[in-house]
């Protein structure tokens, strides 16, 4: 997920791709935490990461346990 620094609060927020497209006309983008991000310059360093966005993005992208078990089973030696 793309991250952008908001000019208003100086924090780095996660913006989902559909909201990137939707925000192009307005120049403001809806972040995962619900804030409308007014992006600063592309060349300025990123601000501190927004914890609300971080928690939401981490929860969404972490793998479900079933998939992890499948991976473990696939990498286990065949016979012990
Ligand atoms: Zn945020």
C-alpha cells in the first residue's frame, strides 16, 4: 500500500490504491485511518508513521493462520 506524508500533521499515512485514484482530482487522499491527506512535496523526507494506519495495514496484510500452516507442512522434511 502506498504511503504519503500529510502536509497538515506531518505524519506518514497509508492510502489504499482506489483512494489514490479518487483523490487525484481533489488533491487530497483518504488514508486508512480516515484522515484526508494533503500530500507535501515528493522530495521532502517522510514524516513519522501514523500508528492508526500502521495497525490497520499490518492487520490487513498479515497472513491468515491456515496459510502459514500450509507453508510449514510444505517445508517439513518428508519422513523423520
Ligand atoms: Zn493515518
